[in-house]
């Protein structure tokens, strides 16, 4: 109250930020930076726990399927030379990697409105990749056709 009476103290959204650390058994310790509304901390923690629990379940499923990621990437730019996808038309190069045993899992929701594919895409973008398509969301996404997806 004393600080407010000086009229030199800012209050409201954007004036306070909390960093929230979340960790669960067998999960990762995650620091969520800049939660601005204190009343949202419970929801932020709940969603992060949900994300980690779902990622652990996906990990267990991948292990049970003996899933693997091919080490080699394939330049498939030529395959999409005539694509109708406006997104792929802008790409300088298009590369593919085979995720063996991942079928149906990349599209799994790990949080409301967020899928495993979104999680993977965020990591890829941090490494300089423009974006990520996966066969769990194809055809149709971004104008990719069935013929372009077929093996």
C-alpha cells in the first residue's frame, strides 16, 4: 500500500512475471518463463504435467513398437516440384526422414490444441528448419495431395 501511494509503482498485466518450474517422475524439469497472471499458474502447471504424462505414454508406446528414426534424410524437393501446396512451393529444399513405428502417434494430442508433431516442429524450427509436415496430417494440409503422399 505504501508503494502504491507513491504513484511510482506499476501494476497490472505485464508488470509481474513468474517463472514456473515443473517436473514429474520420469519426466523432464521444465522452466516456463514469464507467466504474467498469477491466477493462471495452476492451469500452466496442469497443462505442462499433462504434456509430460502424454509424452511419457507416447515414449512407452514407441518402445513397445520398437520404433526408430532413420539417420539418413532424403531430399524430396523434386517430388514436390509440381505441388499445389503454397507452403511447399516457397521451400528452397524439402527433406524427408522415415519415422518407423510412429504411425498415428505424431498426430496425438499432448495438450489441448497441441500435438506431438507440434512439439517436434518447434524443436526443428529452433534448428533452422522452416516447418514440418507428417503423414498423420496428410493429405490436404497445406494443399498436399493424396498422390504426393502415396508411397
